[in-house]
C-alpha cells in the first residue's frame, strides 16, 4: 500500500472517535444538528471518493490527493494559511467584517475555551469534522466534474480543468450564504470565501495531498477561533494581524531554505 494513501486512511479512521464524541457531547442541543450535518456530509464524500478510486484509480482525476503530508509540504501549508488569512481579511475589511470564512464553534455542546479539554475538543471538531468534510466536498466535485467533462468533451480538456477547479470552489463558497453570511454584505463575503478556497486548492494541487488542504483549513479556523476568543479580531487589529503572521512565515521560510541547503551540502 502506498504510504500516502495509508496516511489518508489513518486520518479518516481517526475521525470516527471525534465524530462519536461530538455527537454524544451535543446530544439534545442545537449543536447536534450541526454535528450531524458535517458527519453525514463527510461519510457521503468518502463513499464517493471510494467509488471513484475503485473504478478509475487515479486516471482522469483532476487532483492526486492521497500523497502523504511530509516535511517538504510545510512551506505550502504555511503559505496557504497566510494566504487565506490575508485574502479573507483584506477582502472583507472594507465591509466592516473581521473574517471572510465562517468558523463553527459548537458552543452549545461545549462552552468555548473554558478549560484545556474543551480547547482540544474545539480544535478536533474543526480539523476532523469541519475542514475534513468541506475539503472532501470540494475534492469530490473537482474530480467528478473533471471526469464528466473530459469524457463528453475530450477536445476541451484544458477548459475542463479550469471549470472543474472554479465550480466546486464557487459552490462551496455559496454554501456559506445559507448560515454564515446572511445580510447585506452576503455576496461580497462569498466572493472572499471563493478566493480563499482557490488558495486552499492551490496548496492541494502543489502537494498532491488532501491532508495539506485540511491542515490549511483547520489551522485557519483555529487561528480565527483563538483570535476571536482573545478579542484580537477587532479593528484595527484585524487588519494588522495577518501582516505579523506574514513576517513570521517569512522568517520560517528563510530558516527552512537555509536548513535544506545545509542538508544538501552534507549529502
């Protein structure tokens, strides 16, 4: 078995206890509906990915997504988190909103940040349920739409790639309008989520790893959740906050490049 697909399977298997905990913790509360939505969505997506993989392997798929998340992918993940933070902040800032992406907190089931176990629970929810289900939704759309277009219009494969990237990301962005972006600025914020989705797709494309996309999405959610809880996502801090993270990312990038060059000299 390929190492990449083994890591992917292991990650998805580990979501089962998180899902069980989320359902039991939210039993009888408003959070139960939210947990059930993400759980059903994730299960449906995994079934679709399994059917596609069994019948088509990796042929005719737009994205190779089952590579392992290794040390070399760290730069892409970090760059993706910074890119989404900058894009979501700058695109939503003119409308007086601090963040372009909606971060579910499951607050009814478990009060946010009351103690360490609850912090861990919120983080696990956003990685295992939210980021996992949303990124697999887009991935199924990317590969299924690409296979359908190529099979019917083989002479237009180049255009099929663009359509297969844009449409699932656009659909995912519009889903935010149901709950998260209700109000006069709905479509501006949907557009901000769309560009953020393109950045996450670029990370998955470069790394060939769905785990990389899930990590970017999950880290972004955790950063926004933490900053919001600490009161940092208030003007003018919301505008400056990504700039500090960019500086931190640049420092880490330089450090990693130097370490790689040193390793190459030694080998």
